């Protein structure tokens, strides 16, 4: 049995820690911030491969994570995962690159609320970040230790798993890692239909998604290149633009509750790589929830080699 130190308490770090524990390892989690102050806490948290690569590995991890999330939705209500029906707009009828990760994908023809003529529809797990991160934390055998790591070599333990998201740019000196800022506004449901997501990401400068949660609705979004690794304050002008986009598409939401901002850690490829006693596990882009369990299982098999 190894003593494994996981750095990071976002969805990737916590899922990795729980997966390692299930495989019989002794695990400690160190993190600069509590889970509720991470990018993972700001996510829409729907199963959907976005701004992430490479396709073959992503499809494999997304399929595995999807099966795990669907089982949680069925059996563990306190894990904060539900199954919703997603409608994702498309320009043409070519199957999306992530189609191999899912069964039951269907083409919907005809005008969509934001102007598209086609959309793909499918069932997908959707997490409530506060509940899901809290549930993952509750599964840890030892409390999260709040501590910033400045050098990976200084971290004790037989093995160290680096799950620092955008923080890996500095910690691992990885200049291929870039932040894509995302901001959403959380509203009361009003007249928005429950149990659904509507998404139109065809034009990233005017993207719209509307995601139903148990007691609120997420309106997003954006994907803006951002310099730095510190999550900024929400932009009020962006909030107004998001609400306007949703209203223009006919979503009659209720009262505004709060904003959420995060930095998606985007890289040409998600990094799952062992270098000595360090295993890098970061770069999940806009798909941390979509992939975490699948890539965490790969981390566990890396340790067996
Ligand atoms: C608006 C928005 C919507 C999104 N929607 C979705 C979606 O619908 N579906 C989906 O799958 N994904 C979505 N994402 C993407 C998803 O949020 C990310 O892929 C995911 O959060 C990355 O998780 P992570 O654990 O790698 O990083 P983070 O959540 O950023 O966690 C990194 C952790 O590392 C710690 N850390 C960093 N540096 C150090 C250091 N030096 N020392 C110690 N600790 C450190 C941090 O404190 C933190 O605990 C969305 C993102 C945004 C912003």
C-alpha cells in the first residue's frame, strides 16, 4: 500500500483521491484552497466534452466517467448528480467528435431558440458542484490540508499526484497550459423547464447555455483567454450580456442569485503522465466533471505499472 499525496481539491483532485482510496492506497489531499473556492465550484458541471483533447483518450475517459456518474445519479442522491436531457445546437448533421462516448444521441431537426436549425439531444449526468464536491470530500479518510505547494519535490509521500488545474502552469512549469475564463449567473428557475439543458456553443463569442439544477438554473457562458492563474471577480457587463442572451432565446428565468467565475485549464492534451514519483493529472479544460473519474482510473493503473 502506497502513501499517496494528491495536490488539489477541485473535482479532479477529489475524484482522484477517492478513486485511489477505493484501490487500497492511503491518501492525503493538500490544497491551496477549499473545494468551494476552486474553478470546479463554478462549473455548469454537465457531462459534455468541451475544449479538451485528445479525442481518443477523452472519449474513453468520458465513457467511463459517464457510467460512474449515471450510477451515482441512480443510487446515491447525496452525491448531487442527476440525469437531465441536453439539447446542444449544431450547424450540420455530422456526428460530433465525442459521439463514441455516448449511446442514445439523436438529431433534432427544426428551429431552435437561439436560431440554430439542428441540435443533438441526449441524456447526461449533471452534478450540483456544491453537493458533489462536498460528497467527494466526505468520502476522504483524512481531512483536506489547506496548504500551497511551491515545489513538487518538497511534497512528502511515496507518490504525488499533481491535480492543480490551472495552478500547474506555475507548479509544473507547463507553458502549454492556458486559462479559458468562464462566467455564469445563477438564477431562480422562474418559467425555465426543469430537468433540461439547452446549449449553443457554435459561436464562442456569443455562447449560451441554460442548465436546470435541483433549485436553481445556471445561465452561461463564455470562454475567454485569460492571463494568470487567480480567479478574477465577476464582470457585471458580462452578467448583463448573459441574461440578455437567455431572455432573447425565450428563457423566462426568475430572480438573480449570484455569479460564478472559473478558469478552465486548457491544454492540447489532458496530462496523465508519471515522472518519477510524480504523476501529473491536469488540463481537463471545459470537461473536468465529464472526465475526472475516467482519467483518475488511468492514474490508478499508472501506479500499478
Ligand atoms: C463557467 C464554467 C463552466 C464549466 N462547465 C463545465 C461542465 O458543464 N462540465 C464539465 O465537465 N466541466 C465544466 N467546466 C470545466 C471544469 O470546471 C474544469 O475542467 C474543472 O473544474 C477542472 O478541475 P481541476 O480539479 O483540475 O481544477 P480546479 O477546480 O481549478 O482545482 C485545482 C485545485 O488545485 C489547487 N491548487 C492549485 N495550485 C496549487 C498549489 N500550488 N498548491 C496547492 N494547491 C494548489 C487549487 O486550490 C484547487 O484546489 C466549467 C468551467 C467553468 C469555468
